[in-house]
C-alpha cells in the first residue's frame, strides 16, 4: 500500500493572492488527483522580521525554523516564484539560503514560475534549475511557467498551460509513486523485523 507523500509548496510571491500560487495550486491539485498527497504551504511573505532580518539560520525564530524543516523533511517540494528582474524573487532566494546544503539531496523538486511575458520563461532553466542543482535535488525534467495573459486574476485560463502540467506531471508520477511505494515497503519490513 502506498503511503501519503508530504508535498510542501514554497511560495516566493510577496502577495497573498498571486498568479504564482494560482499556477502552483493547479500543479498541486493535479498531483493530488494522481497520488495520495498531503499538502503544506510556506508563504515567505508571512515569515516576518525574524526571517527578513536574519543573516544566518541561527537568527530565525523557532516558527521560521519549523517552516524550513518542513521543506527539508518533505517528500516533494514545489518551488514557486514570480519573476523579478529576470530571476526568482529575493525573499524566495533568502528562504533557500537557510535550507541545509544537503537538506534537498535527491528530493523531487517541481519548478513553478510566473512572469509578465514569454520572455521570462527561461527563468526555470537559467535560475531555478541551477539553484536546486546546488542542493543536488532531483528536479523534475519539465518545469511549469505561465505568463500574465494566461490568467484571469489568479485562475489559469490557458488550456496549453493545463496540457503542460498534465504531461509534465504524468512524466514524473511513476518516480513519485515508486518513492511512495518503496518507503511504505521499507517501513513495513522494518516494523516486521521489530515484532
């Protein structure tokens, strides 16, 4: 039996209502339809002064440290950011500056970004993928990008975006299912040995 995968979305948007979370919600709702998942979201804009004023992880509050640990202990991370000046948001990067250097090794990471136009679509390849390469994370081969014109407010309207999400997630679901099944089997074997 598969165990539930713990999926943590890191929302790098500075706003409560954002296109970035609209796209991340589309990705996670589709993932939830394909696999048993439990979702948690870290909104960097909510982390407060102990986060924004910190220069080292030791400086953050216990509440912020718990949010960082959620990402390090997740089964899957959805890294979502709007594009600012051709890269990820500063608060998004500041958050990952506190994640342990080995905290994401081999962890599946799904890359999500939004921008004003198609000119920013390569942010996934030129900024996000190298960042998570540093962490030695297992980034999904397909990242998800949508531009302003693909939305009505925060709702994705463009059918091509839906298609990309469907195809991209279907490509990685076998690996995520194996992760879920494999860890469930390992835990079952361990509990059998203990009894």
